[in-house]
C-alpha cells in the first residue's frame, strides 16, 4: 500500500524508558502520528505516563514506528496482536491503558482471540521488528 492515505498499525517507542504505545488507524496512520505529536507537544496527550516521559526526556527520545500498513478491516486485529507482542499494556513496558476490546472503534467486532503478531504479518516485517 503506497498511496498517501494508508491504514496501519504504529508503535511509539521511548528510548529512555523502553516503553511502547501501540495504536492503529483504519484511515491514515500518518494523521494519527501527527495527532499524537501535536498532543504531546502541547502537553495534552491522554496517556499521562507518555506525556510525563515526553516532558522529562524530550521528543528526541521518542520514535514513531510504522509496524505495518494493512487493509482497514484488519487494523484493530493487527493492533491487538501488536499490543501483545510489544507488551503495550504491561505497566512496566507500555503506555496503553485501555484494552482494545473496549475501544469504541472496536464495538461489535467479532473474535477476541489473541494471536502472535509475528504470525499475522509477512516474515520479513516480523523479523525487522524483533
């Protein structure tokens, strides 16, 4: 998928703390990236811990990583798997606070089984992220 607007799963990684935030966009991951950066720069990010780390360590310690581009209808499924893979809900390793199954965009979606993220993407993508 190489058009300008691409759905995808992304990861925000703080090098100083080794914490991860995993999210997805069913429309445009670049727009979500820009939204996170805007909120962090203005001290308004909903993840209080990420905001604290941004304020303490600075933007140079944060990386915004595209985990994978994907069809819109797979964004939540792949986000769920990547959240498990990167331990985004683990308090010591992650910034995510709301399980994806409670996500308002996930309402009514079937299937809640977690599958290893590496089993859901192309091998070269999984290897690159390991």
